[in-house]
C-alpha cells in the first residue's frame, strides 16, 4: 500500500525543510517546490492527497493555487500557511476553498492535526453513524430547498472553515450543524452545542475556557470549558448574537489563535475546534448598531448557510408529519391524522417552523381520541389558516372556531382590537347594563403586560393564565361553567389549568 502524497509549496527553504521532515516522520511521501509554476506542473503530473502552500510565492499568490485546486474537481484538500496575525488572509483563503490554515511560526502539533484531518477526507472515510434516534428528524424532506441544503452540507463538511447558519427560530439550525459534523472527518469526535444566550455573563469565561483549582471561590476542582470539551470536534455557538461585547473579544482571540487559557492558569493550551455559529438575528445589522464586533463577524461568517423556513418548503410537510407521528406513537399505538387534517396544516404559515409543527402535533395528540388527530384537535395561531374541516359533533357556541384548545390561540395579541379565536363566542367587555340586558357574561379585556418581544412565550402564558383565572373566578370556580364560558371542554380546561399551574382557592 502506497503512502499518501503531500505537495508542499513554500519559498522559505528553512520552513519548507521543516514541513518536509515533519510529514516524512508521519509516514507520508512529500514533493516540495518554491514556485507557483512548478506547483501547477507537479499537481498536473501526480496524485496528491493534500496540498500545503504559502500565501506569498515568488511568481504569484498561493491563493491562486487554492482556487485552481478547489476548481479541479479532484476533491483534494488544500491548506495555506499564513503570516502570524494575518487573520484576513486566512479568511480569504477559506472562502476561496481552502480546507484549513496554519499560522507562522508553524506549531508542529497543530500541523499534524491538520494533516490527519485532511487525509481522512482524501481517504473518503465514512462518517460515524449517528446515534439511534438522532437522525430521525434530521433534514427530513425532498423539496428543492432541502435537497440544495443537503448538497451544501456535503461540500461544507469537507472544510474546516467556520460556518454561520442563519434561519428563523425552529427551522433546524442545530440539526444542520450536527449533519455537517456527522459528514466531516471529525464525526468520531465530540459535537458540543452551546446556547450563548443561556449563560450568565459572569460565568461565560469559565464556561468557555475552563478554570484551575482555586482560581476563585468555589473552584474546588479543575474543570475544562467548552473549547476543551470539543477538542478535535465541532463547537456550535447557538444564538451567538447574544454574546456580550466583552466575551466577543475573548472568543475572537481563541478562534484566531486556536489556544485558550483557563482562569487561574499562566499558560495557554492548544485546541483544535471547528466553529459553527447560528442565530436568528441579523448579525450585519447588529454590527452596524455596534452590538456585535465586526472582526468577530468576519471570523465567524466565512461561509454562510441559510435555512429556509417551513412555509417555503411545505412540500416537505407530509414527510415531516410522518416522522413526528412515528416518534409520538409506539409499536402498539400508532398516531394517525384524520382526513383533511394535512390540508389544514398546509394552509398554515408556521411562524415557529418545524419546532412549532412538533408542538402542534404533540398537543393535538393529548386531545385526540384513540390516537386519531382531527382538525378540531389542532390549535393553530395566526390568520393564514383556512377554515378547518367541520366536525359532526355539536359545538357549544356557533361562532366558535373548530380549534378547541385555548393554549396558544387564546393568547393571540394580534392587535388591540382583535378578539382571541377560541373565545370568539364570548362578548367583548361591555358596560354592566348591556351585559345584564343580554344575559351574557362580560369577558375581560386582554391585560397590557409590559413585555419584550423576545419573551413572547411568557407573555402568551401570562395572557392565557389571566383569562382562565378571571373566568374561573366569575364562575365561582365551577369548572364546568367556566369551560362553557371559554368555549372549550371540561377536559381541555383541566389540562390548561395543570399546564399553567392554576389552582382552585383552598
């Protein structure tokens, strides 16, 4: 069996000799040259499994060689050697198709890791199989959008370039990141996903970089951070836009230098991590507003991967629903949709994307009879929904829509004048005289909570809890009467009270 062959292109004789010796000790065959012209000739004559080139050559730029190798169709990884601190050159090379880069002075340990990762790609080694259940909901569908996404991921998996995944909440950004990792040469190494918005600012440095024993009060043992935990693998920075500016500076240095220092340590330690970031926010706008560092943005956004929202790929709905129902059911008790339910779902805009679809079906299953989900079991938000399939069962109030559950729809604060759909049969708040004259109970208005847009779920729960509590009080906590006033069943009211932790007095 022949040894893998590497092409080294560098005009510095000492560095070229160091690279040759290191690669030969790794059991590789090496061809080296100092000019771009000779490199092109050797590349055309021989089969290489890796090309390693300097950025500046006597007769041209290594960047030209990067583009030519990437466009050759041979799927040969090419890495570049950049001057110390030339982060911009590294980013340009990665965007041009380079697999990875090393900085001068070359750290031999980092070089060996790079070479081993590149040779795994050249060998075409299959990625490790995902754990059971992991791949069930990953990148489901056959629409043009999802097929293009799969093709992009297959190409990106061969690179070490940082990837910035953009997409709406619930569109599957972490699933895409896991798929990139699973198809890469790092598939047998850790994949660490970090929600940057969920870490208190005071703990961020310790969580990302680790700490030494005794570094601060409570540090009774030494602990690795996210970078050390992901060493050799992939680190996903989810909701990266939520990083405070002070942490952005430290993160930028760790990504550029590929070295981190634990809190309380005096020396840095090398880490080999591929960075994938994700956010539903517009990072470019945050950079313009001074809320996100421009240099970190360019470092993370080498390659951008956009995920289409579910409403742009409704052709995948059948397959997605089938996979979700299979997960919700069991071998003995399968979950199915009644006729017409899929058509109702296809008329919905899904502002929460696939995550909302999962939530809708899981909640509908709780209200279904014998695992058969009907249109009346769905609770959909928004006005883009066509009329649900009518139910043969009588309803409490003619004006009420088919959706019986108030959980999300009750709390729909679409506009100050809008009336929530599930309580449409109840009259709006009216003077006491009018209410008495009509014989109908007065429905309280929606509370005007002072809430940020980012906490919409909390707002919706607060609105729903307030409405149910007021109606219960109005009915003297007679649940049957309260359910009738709300236009829902007794069972649905009991479910909502349990979910929202609403207790009867005493």
